[in-house]
């Protein structure tokens, strides 16, 4: 079966699809040197956009299409991408609803989950009495002033997220979300017919200078072992189940979370392939793309027990290494021969500051040990430039 995969970066999803036996064409911003040999890789010149990717995709013959980041920000292009083909992923109407922070917040409150306050206008910030009550319930200082983030509705990877000061204008393309200190995490899962099957829980690496990142920018994940986060994982699985049913999600999805005092708060839903899913394959041997296709095509969820799988697994992580300054990559043959370096650029590729160079992987008995190895491997990448 011929499948088209389109996203900013397709290497992991396309590789998963090829290993699952599909004939794959991939359209992204990079067409990395280490794309699976069975994948027909097409790179877009300049910055990636769903509209440009769809225009290129219309030249490709295929039976089914799947998408990744950042199609969730342009549901109309998902509809165009799927015209005349089978869509493996959430359709446009589902994307619009589940990417609405107000609707997600309301659904979580009905499910009695701890929830961050959101507002699309300063006048709609909840009264102080309501904020004080919600803070008291989660153990924070009820008398403290709320902190807020300005977030773009059409964004991803933490781009454009910044702290907000009262009185400053809120652009129509943005909204406010309450900010709390905590550990950034995520859960990924397959969904179909109002049901869900959790596949992996990870801690996120955000704004880490060791990988050339800053602010709220995503730069990796560490899939945690059974000794970590057990109570949090149980709640996150229930949260995924409630949102799957509420929004009729299909295929593989992810939810970004912030965990404070053992309580996970949903930040946003990513209704598509997520970066941590290849760690699920690496750690547990699950074919995530096969699970995605089965959920979308047959409403069948994988027979997978996440708590059981975590009991026998160590921590597994990945980190995106970003350019700290403009660089031109030299010979990348050594990177291609290293199984712990992926998303390898071609030799003599010029990479502007702030753009990804490659991805490094590591394992460890604990999340801390895994993180230390990721930092060491990123340092070797920087030293080799």
C-alpha cells in the first residue's frame, strides 16, 4: 500500500511506516541523509508550510496520507491533503475542536481533572476568588498573584510562548494560559471509537541550553522507567481516555502536560504523530505507525500494556541539537554510522543559528543518567562542528 507522510520532519514516522511494510513517500523540510532507504524523500526548499507541502503532495500517487507537525495548525490543509485519498489521522473538524484551549479546558473540568485557567481576553480572566479557590485545591499559595503565558493558537514546539504582564495587549491570534512551575511531560496514545490505548509517558526537555535551546522551546524527551512517575502516569492515561472520547480522536495523538506535586495539568493536545513516539518503538518494540493505521482504518487499538512494559524498561531519551550560531556541516559520514545520531544533514549543509542540526539518543537506568548521556552526546556534536 502506498502511503504519503507529510510534516516538518518525517524521518521517524516514515521510517516506522516503512518498517511496517508500507511503500512510503515523505515530504518535509529536510529529507535527511539517514531517511529510511525504502522511503522516497522529497524536501521542500525554504521554510516548511502545510500549504506548500500539500501542493507538492498533489503530484504524488498514494492510497493513504498521514501528517505530523505542524498540520494541526492548518486543518483546511489537512482536508486538501486528504482529497481523493484515505486520511490516516484526525480530520479537520476534530482538529479545530481539540486545538481550542477553551473547549479542552471545559472538557477537563467536566472530567474533574486539575486544570489550568485559560482566557482569550484580559476581561475574561477568572475573578480572583475563583483563582484563589483553584490554587488552594492544588496546594499553591492561594493569595499569590497569577502568572500567565501568552501562547499562539497556531504554534508548536514552544515557539512564541512568553510571559504576559497585565495590561499588555493580547493579539487576536493568541490566548492566555495560567503558568505554574513544574516538570514538563507528555503522554502519547492511540485512539479510535472513543477509546484510547496509552503507548508512552515521557519527561520533556524544554529550553535547555545544553542542546542550544532557550525559553519554552521543545528540545527532546526522556521516556521514563517504571520507578518514575507511576501515579502521574495513571492519571495521564485517564486524561487521554477522557479527551479521546470527548473529541472523538483517531490514530496516534499526544498531550503535553506540566506536573506539579504529582498532579498532571494538560497544556495542549497534539492530534498527530509526536516526537516521543519513536522512543516508544525504541524502548518497547511497538510499531507506532502500524498502530496508527489500524486505529484509523479499522478502529482497532494495539494490545499493549504500558504499565507492564515500563516495569522492564530503562529510561530512553532523545534530544534535538540546535545550532548555537550559523554553521556549515562538514563530512557527516561518522554520524551516519552512529545509531545514536539521527536526522543527519547532508555534508556542506548550511544551518542558521537556532535551527536543528541533528538528534541524539541515549539510554540509562534512570532519567537522570539518560539525561547526562544526552548532554555528553550533544557536546560531542558541537565539538565536531
